[in-house]
C-alpha cells in the first residue's frame, strides 16, 4: 500500500499517519523527519539540502523529492505513507514524475480537513518532548506528569511555530500554497476527503476504512 495524507496544519496527519503506517506495516514518511535524517546521515540529497539550509535558504523541490526517493528505495519496499508532502502542486508533479520512473503507483490520496477553530485549538495545545520528540496535547493527550514526557522523562515544550500568531500565518500559507492540491488530486481514482474534526479514535476508524476499501 502506498498513500499520501495531506491537509492543513494541526489536522492530525502525523498522529493518524504514524498509527496507520504501523498497523499496515508500511513506512511512515514525514517530510521533517526525512530531511533531518538525510542531513544527519550525509546522503547525497542530505548534503545538498544542508548546503541550502546553512545558507538560510529553502531546500528546492527537486532536492526534497530526491530525499524522498532515497528513503522509498531504501526502506519502503512494503509500501509507504507520505505525511506532509507534497505541500504544493509543483512538488506533487515532481513526485509523480519520480514515482513513475520507478514504476510506483499511489493507491490512496486522503485529504484530512477540519474547521479552523479546531486547528487553532489543537496546535496551541501541542507539547513536544525535547529529548525524544514524542508529542502530547494539553487537552486531548496530556502527560501523566506536567511538563515531563511519559516515554523518556524529557522536558516538554511548545514549539515556536505553535504560538497563535504564528499558527494564523501558517494557515494562511497553507491556504495559498497547499490547498490547490485538493484540485490537483480530487479527480484521481483513490482520492478521499474525510472530516478530521472529531475524536481521534473516530477519525482514525474512518481513515482506516477509506484506505482499506
């Protein structure tokens, strides 16, 4: 199974995608994780990306796609779930071209959506462990001990980009750049749109039903 999961910031792509990938036995490919790993491991694409990052520039789409290509070829023989990529139509077209070169098809494209007030509530409440990166939420999934990770005991913090003023800007960027992906993908076979505003377990049940059908 190969699938793409996309939607606005805070809609739950990471949480739901990680769980689905684990249950289906496929690779969960989150763009941020891929970028950090490629730079850390010194892959060809990672070295190119690091040069742009060190210069304070955005990593070009072709370099990003090359990192995904490396990861898919190395670790995703049984399938993959792309989480948070592509972010715009040019990236989607570049991804299509790369996958076509390898004879790889995408089985499902799922658009997760929720009202903006839900997204703001979710993002403003997020807490991340400094040590292991595991995520919590002040309201929906609080840690057992305030400020401390249940998994490793590390310190929990709120990311700078989860402040309300920054979130508003992130949602604006999303509407401008990422929402056109809906038009790009929605006529394809295997496309689904789900309401991700409900309780996490209920949303996951819908997501799982969609991809398995």
